[in-house]
């Protein structure tokens, strides 16, 4: 039986699309930069922001760094709360807690913002630790955040840990540490992506997620 569960935030615990995309558009507008298509804008959800502003919007590094600053200025003053917890997620976390499992938030979003979101939406009591990126960009990949979470969990055997996420970054970042990943389809990814990156398990709803995690 597994005892430790690492939960991604955006697209896994909360539907944060509205706030993220509003802040991306705001940052692009401040540089009079053309908006990518709506489909490509949604690709901003998940990976580190600076990479997305370069890879998706086509900015150079200096422009992307400014865009990240502009994004965070809006995000920190309200964008982070343009957000909602997915229906059923509190039930998942409570059931795991009641079963004696340890739950962690493991996100590429800056930790300072992640703590505020968890507090605002009542997630903090279920979480042993909230592990996120640093604002200076020195630690922002999912692989790095998983390593941080493992340290905070006391360096458990990877076989005792399951990552839960909605994008390839969750699957690949946890795999680098020998950790299986359950891929949720109610977030921002797709079954095709989950299968292409060989997620250990795929679920469609929080109810299915609860049943699966309690059975691992």
C-alpha cells in the first residue's frame, strides 16, 4: 500500500485556468504582444512561465522575463483567486487523511502563491507540506519540486509515493525520481498525452481518483 501522495495544483486540485490566462493576456498586452490562439494560451497552464512566454508566445529571454514580472504583479493581487477547487477534491483529500495517508502539494507555481491559494480555498489542513517553485526561477521544474517534496517527506522509498497530475510535466518529473504518476483527465491535459508519456494510471473524475488512490 502506498502512503504518500504528491498532488499537482493547477488542473489537479483547482481549476485555475481563468486567473492564469487573464494574467498571461495582461502581460502580453503590456508589451503590445500578439495573443496566441486560445488553444495555445491554455498551454501556459503547467510549465514554468518563462519557458511558455518564449516557446508559446515567441518572446526572447529579456521580453519573457518582463512578461513574468507583469504576470506576477497581476496574479499576486487577485489573479491567484480567479480559481476554484474541483468538485470532489476535498473528499479525496479527507479520505486519504482519514486512511492515514500523507498528502503534499507539489507544484511548479511559486510556493508563496501556492500557500495563499491553499489557505484561501481550505486545502491547507489536508496537506503536510506545500512544495512550490522559488520566485527567482532557480527552482521551477517539476523534477526539482518533486525532489524538494521528497526531502520534506523524509526521503521515503519512491515506491511508497504516487504523483497525481494532469500534464506530461507531472509524469516525467516524477519518473525522474522513480515515482509513478496518476494522470487526471478533468484537468488541462488529454488522454493522448497521458498515454504517450506512459502515465501509470489514468482517471476521469475525482471520485475515480479517490477509489484508485485508496487501492494503491
